[in-house]
């Protein structure tokens, strides 16, 4: 009886883990506030950096699935 081979290789898991880490980082940056009473919702990390990280994280997740 043959031993079943793994579905993903090492590179796929590396892309998967890095995509999840980048995605979590993007969501954390989006939800963080500076501690003051007036929340700055139009700050650079919330408006620009976190959406870029989230899209990059999802891109890496998709790439980890389709990479052969």
C-alpha cells in the first residue's frame, strides 16, 4: 500500500503562513487606535497601510493554493 503524498509542499506552507501573518497584521493595524479620546480614523496605517497588507495577505493565500 502506497503512502499518500502531501497535498502541499514546503513552499506552499511557507506562503500560507506568511499570508496569514500579513493578514493578521493588516487587521490589527486597522483596529488599533492611538489611545486618545478622539479617534483618528483617517490616519496612514488605517487608510493606506492596512488595506495594502490585507490585499497582499489574501494574494499570498491564493498563491499558496495555486502554486505547484
